[in-house]
C-alpha cells in the first residue's frame, strides 16, 4: 500500500550566504505538524536534496496555524531565521 504524504499548509523560500557560496532553501510546514527544509540551489545551480526535519509542532500549536496561512508562514519565517537564513516570500 502506498503512503500518501501529508499536504503542505505553508511554504517559504530562504537564502544563506557565506564566503564560499550563496545557497537557497525551501521550507515547508505539513498538515501533520512536521517542519522541513531542503537545499534547492547553490550559486544559482539547481540541487535535488532530501528533506531535513527541523521540528514537530505540538498539536495545539498546529491547530491554531491550520486556519491561518499567514501565521503558518510567519512561523516558518521565524524558524528559518533561527537557522541563519534570510527569508523571502
């Protein structure tokens, strides 16, 4: 039986720059409460990297975010910034 992945309720893009490279990332929040990110570009070249789990939101927090996409994107922005990324919606 194939597993169906939970739908995405929010998505933001971010970047991180160092002396070596400029990197772009995609951040998502899934309906099951998982927050994940992956590297999508290095110096403008596309990358296909696996998702990395950042956190699992508590059920009460997730319920508050499900109905408000703006709040969910705000949480993703905050998590990305905590990881040293600059976000851009």
